[in-house]
């Protein structure tokens, strides 16, 4: 899970584990240690900017996942 580079990678892991939703995979496998949380928070805003197309794709995927979580 730590090596996933985007939501698609996370979804692939979830499907490979035959989970009903990404939420199940997240609850079981994506628990971050305090050190991981600190490192990720520190890195926010320090990465290269993604292109407009990637932003739109990511935004759409986040909306889809939010809707999925609301129905669970």
C-alpha cells in the first residue's frame, strides 16, 4: 500500500484481495504509523505539480470514492 502511486494502484490492490470496496482495504491495510503520517504531512506541497488532465482525473476518482463511502 505504501508503494501505490495513485488511487488506481490502491483499487488494483483492493480488487486483487477481492474486497467489496476500497474502504475495506483501506481499513485493514492502509494504517499508517505516526512516523509515516509525519513524513507524509511534511511532504505535502513539496512534490512536482501534476498536469491539468491528471488533476481532473484525480478529482473525479476522489468524487467516485467519496460517493462509494457514503453508500457503505
